[in-house]
C-alpha cells in the first residue's frame, strides 16, 4: 500500500487535470458567475465522484461494463444533458451584452443550481464510472480488502480533484474579473457551447466495453 497509493495518486492527478466536461463546467461557471458559484459546481462534481467511488466499492459499477443496455442508457442521458448545457451556452452568447448582473450571484439558489449542474455532468457520464471500475482495481495490492482500499483510493482522488478545481476556479475567476469586455464573455459562451456539444457527440459515438474485452 505504501507504494501503490502514491502511484495511484500520480496517475489519478494526471487524469483529473485532463480537459473534459467537468473541467469546462468549472471554468465557465467561475468566469461567468464568480468563484463561489464555480466552487459550488466543483463540489457537485466531487460529490458525483464520491458516488461513483462508493458504487465501485460495492460492485455496482460492474453493471456498466457487463450490460450494454445500462451503459447506453446512461450514455444517451449524459449526452442529452451535455447538449442542453451546450445549447444554453450558445443561446447566452447571442446576448448583445456580457453576463447579466443576476448571473454573477452568490445566493444559495445560484450555488445550488451550479451544484446540481456539476453533479449531473459527472453522474450522467458513464466514463466516470468506468474510470473508477477499471483504474482502481489495478492498484489494489494483492490480498488487500477491496472495499476499504477502493474507498481509500476514492478519497485520494477526491482530495486531488478538489484541490485542482480550487486552483482552476481561482485562475478562471481572476481571468473573468480582468477581462470584463462583453465580447470576451460572448466568445467564452460560444467556445464552451461548442465544446459541450463536442463532448456530447463523443459520448454518443462511444461504445461500452466489457471487462476483459
């Protein structure tokens, strides 16, 4: 465990830092609505990861690799949700001015909405479940208790992810505060909208892969 835990932490950090819909959501939300709301979105994503980790520990994520129907159902729902996020961002980019004052809010309703978006983006992505299902077992030492070790590695991944999103949200918020031009915010919405649609297309064309295939 002394050697496998650091090895897992290194691999997980590299994967966590790779661009994806979760990262894009944190950046977009932080720039457009401020850091508190961006961190709320990040908390939703982290909560989703905790859910996937627990599901892996009790063996539920095995359903995603054993059943094409379960994987495809979640995959289509996730793609539809990403299309919704992308279309919403593109619609916002049509505005003649920057983000409305009501968007940059720290009230509980705004943070809760961001939290739900973050959790939905993560939990509706079957690749997140497959990530835990396929990666964690590779680092579990021979003879170690699977349930406890999975929860330990999940905790490591969640701590790293939270730290990464904390830094990312701060940098994105600082950028948004420095560049207040409406054109910048419209272009950000356009880029993120197209990116979300691209992630949706990637998810739709993905195919479930069974363990051992």
